[in-house]
C-alpha cells in the first residue's frame, strides 16, 4: 500500500509571474482541507503554478514516459536536462535570479518542508518532521521513497504524473493496460515485491533488446558474407569435402543442442522420480512400523501373564523374522502363522479360539485396527513399487540420453577437427571467408543462447506474476465499488469496472512455446442509447469526451481511495471544465466535492484550476463544498495576485463584471445553503 502527498501550503517568493496580493513578491497558496480553487484567466499562470507544484515534489528527476500509452516504458529515474531545469526561469524577465518556492506536505505520518530555487530547481532546504536534513537530491529521493512506501523514486514520479496530477494532456489510465499494470504494481504490492517485479521485467526487456540488436546485425553480416562466398573459388575437391563436413557439423550441432535439452528434461524427471520413490518408500516404512507396533501390542495382549523374555522372542520373530531361541533367520512361515493367529483371534501358542469376553483387549487390538493398518501397508507397498519402476525408467532414459550425447559430442569434435583441417587446405581468399563464417556461427550461437535465456526468463516471470496478480485481485472488488460510486455520480449511463487481466508479450522478440504474460488490469463497461445493457468500451474513442474525463477521474479516485487506506490524499486537476456539457456541471461538482470532503484518516485535498468565465462549474463547485458564509474561502485569486495579461488590461471592465457575477452566484447559493 502507499501514501499520497497531502498538500498543506505553497509559497512562491520573488517570482515575476506572482507578485502577490500586496505586490510584495510573496505569493501564498494555502491548500485547504477539501477544495483549493486556483482561479485566473488564460495566460495568467494557472498551469505554470500546478507544474511548479509538481516539480517541487519531483525535483530535478523525471521518468521518460511516452506521449501515448505507457506500455513497457523504462521507469528508471533520469536527471532533467539543463533546459528543463530552467523551465520556470525562462518564463520571467530576470531569469528567476532570486526566486524560490516552498512547499509543506505530509506523506502518511511524516511532515515534509522543502524549498527549491526556481533558476534550476535545486533543493536549498529540507526538513522532515521538524528535523533539518541534507539537501542532496538523493537524500530527498530516498526519504520520499521510504515515506510513500513505494518501491522507487521512479514509481513516485509515475504516481504523481499519472494519478495525482490530472494535467490538460490527460492520460486515460483506464484504457492504458501498461499504465494500469505499473500503478497496480506500485500501489498494491509490498516494496520488495514491486522492486522484484520491476527488476525481472527490466532484465527481460534488456535481454530482448540486446538479442534483437545482435540478431539484426548478424543477418546483415550474413548477407555480406553470402555475397563474398559467391565471388570466391576454391579447389573443387577440398570445397566439396568441406561443404559435406560443414553440413554434417551443422547437423551434429543441432543434434547436440536437442540432446542437451533432452538431457536437462530427463535429469529433472530423474530427480523428481527419485524423490517420489524415496517418499513412497518412507511412507511404506512408516506404515510397516505402525503395523508391526500394533502386532506387537497384540502379542502383549495375548500373553499378559507370560514372561517378558517370551514376549520379546515372539516380538523379534514378528518384526524381523529371526528366532532368538535357535538363531535361525528368515523364518517367514512362522511369522505368517503368528499373523494368521492374530487375524483369527486365536492364541499364538496353543492356537485355541480366544473369547472376546475373556480377552476383550485382544479383539480391540487385532480386529479392525490391524486390518486397516494391513490394508494401508499393502497400498503403500504397491505405490512404492510403482514409484520405484518410474524411477528406474527415468534413470534408464537419462542414461540412454547421456550415452547418445557423449557419442554425439565425440563425433562433433572429430568433425569440427576435420572442418579445421579442410579450412587449412583452402586458398587464402577462401580461408578468409570461412574465418568470417566461423565468427558468424559464433554470433549465431550467442543469439541462440540469448533466445533460450529469454524464454526461461519470460516463463519464470509469468510464474512470478501469477501469485502477485492474485494478490492484486484481492483489491479488485473494493476498487470496482469505489469506481461505481464515483461514476454513478458523474454519468447518466450505467457503468461498471470489470477485473480483466490483459495478456501481453514481455519484449518484442518472439519466443516459441512461451505464452504472453497475464498482467492485472481493469476494463470499463458502459451502457448506450442505441443498444441494451452494458457494452465493453475497449478504447477511449468509443465514448464521448466528457464520458472519457469522468470515467478516468472515477478510476483515479477509486485507486487513490483503495491504495491509501490509512491516510488522506491530494488530487490536482487542471481545467476540468474543458469538456463539460452544462448539464453535467452539477453532477461533476457533487462528485468532486464529495472527494474533497472525505478521505481515509483525514480530509482529502482537491486542487482545481479554472478560468473565471468557464461556465457554471466554479460557482457550483464552491457551493458544493462551502461552509456557511465562507464559500469564497477556497479561492486562490490569481487575478489580483498575478501579473495582468494584455487581455485583462484591455477588458478590465468585463473581467470585473465576471468576478462580481461569480461572487453573486456563490453568495446566492451560499445563502440558500444557509
């Protein structure tokens, strides 16, 4: 499980875009419990502000996410280039020479305070639980990774970029299986298991890339070698013999590879059969000991008044077929007669019929219990015999394969020596060609070896993933329920989230006999106006723009709620009104307001940026979360704290009118609420 950042306060100082309400170079953004609404006009710096908030949390690090779907993108942390580190300096005339940004937030129980220079995002101060710590970026990254309970700082950036921050370039998580698998891994597994997942997956992808690059280079070189062979002539007799020997060597190499693979299989079968036989013999021995013990108890019961030495003599006779009186061994017939006497309730000395009334303890010991133990022992004898036969067959198969492999290896060595001898007889040009061919053959063997290792790694990763996919599936019902709750508030259509693991190949190179890996994932089902019931929507283009926004927001809210059961979280949404129809406004405001007013272990933080004249969402949202008499309290006023744009100067009266209209609409709603 994970902790998300719980934002508390952001302070930007001496940055040209935000002079502050009193124009003294200090711009404070308090993140209220519940809603914080950053309100401004186009070009006033709303997106810059939330991007700055994002960079305060990530620092000088990033992960190379592709433009479209994440797929198998490498989530290894990379340092930002110099241009990206100066992205905020380039937005103001003075290059942000003295500008800083300060942020306070919580991760679970830990409190963080940090300050960064806006010239290059360098960390200038860091406090954790009121203790000053080293301002080295690696120290910060390690502290964040530990406090968030994520596997790596790369996972921290992934969670921020794809889940916590909902930028204008929306990433449709619910339609991106690659993003889902990475988020579900990062959020719902332990740090150790999430790290092991990433380690195994990256090893496969790296081996896959190396193998494909080498294979492509080998194919190009092979074409060039074939051209050179055609231009080269050699002594006909030597060339003919070399061709035949090389062909035979190729056959022997293939046969050798097959035998090595078969020997590995027979070896595993032999070891498995040996273990099964040992277990079966142990079970048989245990059953025999239990049966003998019961029979010995029966002898004691038959002869309760007999001398102890007599009982001991009979016991040895029953247990190992040895007569202690005369020293004779292997007296099986006498042992069988004793067993028969016990089975028939007869005296083991005089063969008289024993009465249950006189000797009740004899009946108790020798009757049903002895018969059950004897049947159990007989069953284990059969099983031990069967397992012994399987073991012997496996040993024989392994020995046969070993013999064939030894013979093949010897012939291969002899043929390889013959090929080398023939090479030495070729003309110089031909010798050069064959030397090149040998190098190509060596490269081809390396490709074959890498392909085999890739197959093994994929198979093992699929087995590893199976257990952890089952663990993630335990959270599926909770995620689906939370999604349904949010989606029902957003949408008029019926919708549901379905647990739908996705099969994907790890890497690009094919692997014979290796099934694609089944990754954990969800899919969306939605009703429509032209068909009955729910229908799987496998692509974002199969829904409207507003439906896409709402479905993805509902999915994010569900993940945040389930993945962090012990602490509240933050959700930062940049311009959510861009695709809203007017009829959706009130529903959207209610759902967003509900998220802002709830949270696990506290109250969530919902940060929303919007334009002043963006429609009814702003007043509706403010009214949805308003405290009586304080509906405008969550507003961060960029109109008066930021640098006016040319449009604001030219249309000052229109903007003033819009501002007054907003206050009026909110106040009227606030009054109604009161």
